[in-house]
C-alpha cells in the first residue's frame, strides 16, 4: 500500500491524499486551497483523474470538497462515498463555489480587457458542479462498504460539522490486512447540535489533522456568555457586530447558541437577556440559509440535546428576532441603517462574499466590533485582521481598522490540542504510526512531539507528493518520486549558489581589507601572511562550491 499526500501538507487547506492499494487508486478528499495557497487550485492533478477509482469524502467544507467538480471535469468517473448530510450540503456548496469561480473570472476579465491582457477561464462552472453530483453515493454511518474484495470502508461521526466523518479503511495487502484511519476534521466534544467524535477501536496507521495541535481553546463553557458580552458592549456604544462565519456549521451553531441562551434565562425586565432580544440578528448569506434548511432535513443526525428541543416543539435554529437576508439589495440596505445590529455572514475567512462589503462599511467605525469564531488560514484577510493589521484594502480602497477585533475560540469547529490527544488516547489498540496533516508547521511539530511523548507512537509529518510505501503493519518506506528528486536537487543547487554568493562577497571584503592594510606605514608581515591564507581559503571554497553546483 502506498500513500501520497497531495494537499493540506504545508498548511491547513486543500486536503487531498491518494492511496494506491489492492489494485485501486483511492482518493481521500479533494479540497480547494485558500489564503496564501489559492493559486494552487489551478495546478494539474498529479495523477490522471480518470485513473482514480473512487473518492472518500470526509465532509463538505470547500477545503475538503471544493475541487471535486474539477476532478470530474478532467475525467474522474468513479464513485464518491460520503455521508448523506455531506451529500446534501455538497449539492449547495459546490454550486456556490462554482458561482464564485465564475464571478471572479468575470471580474478579472473585465480588467483584463481594459488592459489588453489575456482572458481567464473559471476553474469550473456551475454546470461542472452539477455534473459532479451524479457520482456521489451517500452511505450510512457505521455501514461497511466493500470497494472490492480487498478494500472495505466505514464512516463514523467526526463531530466537526453536520455529516463530517472519520473514515476507517481495511486494505488487504499481500498476506496482511492493514487498517488505515483518516480522522478528517475532528470537532470538540459536547459541541452544539452534533454528536461527539466517534471512538475508534484500533488502527495500524492513522492520518490525523492538527489544525489546533498547539492550541488550547479557552472558556469553551462560557463562549456564548463571552459573545453576548461583546454584543451588548458594542450595541451600547451604538455599533454593529459583524461576525464572519462559515455558512455551513458555524452559522447554525451561532443560531442554536443564541436560541439556547434565550431559553435558558429568565426574561426579567432590565436583564441583559431582555436587552439582547431587542437586537436584530441578520443571517446575510444565501448559502447559509440553504445550509440551515439542509440541517433541518437532517435532524436525525443531531445530538440528543438538539433532538430534545425538537421533540418539545422548539425549533433550535430559529428565534423571534432572527432575520434571513436573501437579496443583494437587502444586504446593501443593512449598511445604510444606523440601528445597532448583529450581521452573521460568509465567508468565514473574509476572502469573498458579502462579508467584505460589511467590513468595508464597518471596519473604520470605532464603535463597531468584528468577532471571529473560526480558524483563519495564513494569508487570508481574516488572519491579517487578527494579527493586528491597521489598514486593509477592500474593493480597491484603503480601509482603516478602528473597530474592535475579537477572537472567540470557543466556537471553533476543530478540536484543540487536549481534545485531539484525548481522541487518540481512546484507541484501545494504538496506531503503529501517525501521519500528521492539516496544520501549520508549528502546530504539526508541537502535536507530533506531544503524541510521541504521551503515547510513544512514531509520528510522520509527510512531505508533498512523496510516496510512503507501507509494506507491513510496522514498516513505512519513503520513496521520492523522480520529479520530486529533481525539485530537491534544484533547491539544493539554489542553496549552494546562495552560499557561493555569500563567499564571493566575503572574498571581496577580504581583498578590500588587504589593500587598505597594505597602505598603512607600519605593516606586520605575519598579518599579511594570515590574510593571504584566508583569501586563498575563501577562493578554494568558492571553487569547490561552484564545481558542486555545476554537476
């Protein structure tokens, strides 16, 4: 069995892994890159999509599913296995993603035509997205699916968003049957609406996410209280609260938490609960509205608390002062109203969508607040705001950042370091090796060290497109592809050339110093001898490095 890691390797987005086993090519996730890596979305797949036999999809978030239409467009004809809620969400999310691709291409081409530049095509169209849906094969949680006589798969709750799954794979490889587990994205236990991540009995090898592998979510139990205090503080000074939120998962969780907060407090005159109910809440995202409907249709996948609300006749995804905004005109009107309000809108990382308009109209207002409730990838506008950037460019205009910026980590959809370790600790038979993906460098390295220290398990932080050949349950052989060897050699040559340049500069400085020294009246010939030796040594070093880089 061979594994190649083709996405979420050097960062968090673009999840994509390839397994070659049992005569089949099996892909785990096929996500889009976001933030600093988004240019990689147009890069060719490393394997011909027509040669991929099936795709196992952990969940619907675009950084895990977003390149599926492109995969199909370029020849993929296999089955896409996932949970039913994931399929339902992909029906709206992939079409929405395609709409964004088309809109961005149209915007780019308008500018290109004016400047005489070459026109671009969208990565894929809405037609491509709709065509990809026919390959989806929804399965039940706990159901064992036989891909062929050598490969079986099972999906279980991951607790990240509705329908998110942990994927277990049993692969017969020569005499052995190897069990590989893919965590997908793991959520926190006791997360609203969703079931806790499933406990997995055993694995020979584990591919595990580490988004927050070096972080601890603070004040999880008080996250709703923290959010409400921010809202009241902002509204009392006459400002609006802007919440960039992922349309799928985080938005519904916020609605649920606000509804739950209302119901769990006595509505007495003068209390902050009473004050909160006067503040209008706008869900300004057509995708979030559609996703909320998908949530309602899949209430069978809710946790017991959410099901109990429904049984009591309380819709946990609705409360009196909640308003859904559909049209662009309604969205624009929100920014021309002076009433304090809460606007929850996509995208969660502020990279596209209506959130950018609301930020343009509110970031410069010192009375406003922007509240982040989810992960912000490197290079995104959301990350830059969290990092304290004082001026940002929106729609060609420089906007001063004077609003208060908050990060309420308790709402994160990803498990933090303790939760990740607890999940791994629940394995009755620990994995022989853990491949750590889906995290920035520091997060992966710190989590890898924690796994080694706590469980004594060997960890591997995989490199992009390197083949990890698993021959036995405890053996991993690393094979570098020829193309990757060439890239490695190119990197080494560049490093050598940089060393040569540094040595040349040192050589030039030594000559200059020698010339200056010789101008002095009181010259020490022993010093001259040493300088001469140093110069010769530098000259030889330069020649050696030049020869090596030329090989």
